[in-house]
């Protein structure tokens, strides 16, 4: 009987620890897995794609497991509910069209826009294919974790701006091994890796902030967050771009425009959160609903 009591006490203490530190538990375990598997793949000279798929499975699995430990089936349902918030109206035009159009404008302004060999219709179709494929196979599930689990909690306690910037830090750190993805560990110089890291570091806070505004304005739609993330990736993959960096200044322009629009329309550019992303086991922060 005493052994059972001790086991129950240990189990209860572990559950309380996970409940007190859900983000820390996910990021500690997830980052360790990502770094070990992806760096091992790179050092061994094998395709890193299986490790990237493993990243999605493990991160989503951790978020689901922690949610179940904290709030049971109800909390797991809440985690995935954002994928079902699809009534976005005209926002679909922003999610699908803004990034590629601004990226093309940046390329044209900087003289790095190539003439399409198969016409602009082929460019548009290829972009949409990358968008849909990226969203379905990766970004929707990735944002279920980053936007729905991590950023939703941080915005609820720290607000839109600080919560987004805090999310950008582990988001950046977890993407570091990908600087070696294209040319492998031996084929990538430290100069090239540093440039890639600088670009990721520059893009991360703007992407997280832009996604944060979407979470607020859509009532916590991780579907919208995943589509925007996929649009950013697909815009950078367009074959008419020389260098493949134009999507980052385009992201900055779009983010600044959204922030200015929020201020001019009476919405806060620094505060706000999506109540639907706050776990039922945690009290809603005391905040002016107008800031949401």
C-alpha cells in the first residue's frame, strides 16, 4: 500500500510539474530531439527529411501529451480546435496573395526578378501547389504547436508583442540546423551558415508577430496561422527570384503594414490575445477586451 502511495505521489508531482511548465517541458524535449536527430543526419551525410518529419511528429505528440496530462480530452480538443476555425472571409486573400505579390514587388525593385520561362500562370500554379502541399504536410501541424500551444499561452500572459517575440526565440533556435540542409554539413561554409542564421533571426520575430495578429483577429485560428506560414515558404520558393531572400523584406513590409493598420483602426499593436487558446485549466488574464 505504501509503495502505491509513493507511486501516486510521484505521478502527481510530475503531472503538477508539467502543468506548471507546459511550454518549458515541450521546448526542452522538442529542441533536444530536433538538434540530435537533424545534426546526426547532417553529420552522417544522409537526407535530413526523415528527421524533419520526426520533428513534426514529436512536437505535435508532445503538445498533445502535455494537453492530455493537464486537462484531459477537453484540453486536447481545444488544442486542435483552431484548425477548424476556417470562416476567415476576405482574410483568405491576404493569406494567399499578400506574400507572393509583395515578394515579387521586392524582387522587381531590387533588380532580382527573373523572367518566367513558362509564363506567369505557371508561376502562380507552382506557388499554389507549394502552398497547399506545405500547409497540409507541415505548416498546419507546426502552427498547431507554435501558435496554438506556445504563442497562445505567451500572448495571454505577456501580450501580442512580447508574447510573439518570446515565441520567436525558441522558434529561431529550433531552426538552426536547417542552415546546413541544402548543401549538407561538409558542403556548407560557416559564412553561409551564419548568413542563413541571420536571415532566420531577422524573419522570426516578424513572422511570429504577424501570426499573433492573425490569432487575435480570427479568434485563435491555427488554420490561418498555418496558411500564412506556408505562404511565406512558398513565396520564397518561386523560381523567378534570384537569390531566394526577397520574401524576408516582403514579410517585414507586410508586418509593418498590418501593425500600422491596427493602430489606425483603433486596435492595439502591442496588446491582445486569443482567449480560445488559453487552456481551460488556466484563468484568463485580466485584460481590457478592447485590446484583443
